[in-house]
């Protein structure tokens, strides 16, 4: 996401109004440049409402209002870009129960195996782990 950022921004056909709390609104307006760098095009719409005109490509099909609210209510004030990227990536991630084609799953597994930096999700939960042959055999009742 960091590598693709703004060059992969998707313009919305119709801008989306997002109502925020005062604190969330202030956070978004104070960090408009960082949000733009991450692929969000957000502008003031008055009161505590913002207008979302563009989003990162990865968020296509996601609940955009919820994503903006989550980013605005999070660590945006301190770890700006990392928080924005983590929240965006989490929203766009494959979730349990999602339908995936076998070739998509193959590419994902290959990426994880090749890139040793990918071991947890943005929230710190593991995305893979190693299991010994002995542990595997034990699971299938081959060892006692």
C-alpha cells in the first residue's frame, strides 16, 4: 500500500458525505495532506462533515465512511501514515469466510513465503506459522 499510495487512487463517481465527531473532524482536517498521500481525497463540507472524492484502490467495494471514521478516530495524530496505511490495509484484507479463487490463494501464499517481512497483520496477529513434521503427524494420529 505504501508503494502504490496516491498513484492508485480511485475517484468516486459521486462524492460521499461522511459525518464525524468534532475530534475526528479535527484529526482529518489537520492531516489532510497525509490522507491525500495515502490515496484519500477528502475536503471540508462544513460543520463536522467531510466530502470524500477519492479513495485508495484497495478500498474499492469497502464501507468508505466506516474506513474514514476508523482512521479519524485512531492514531492519526501520532503515527500518522503508518496508522492510515494499517487501517486501509485491514479494511481491504481478505477476511475469514471470503470467497477466493485457487490462483488468488496460490499468489497470496507465494507472497507470504517469499517475503519474510510479512508475518503479521497490521494489528499484530500472525498470518502464517511453521509447524514441524512431527506436529503435523501428531494432528493426523500418526504419532502417539
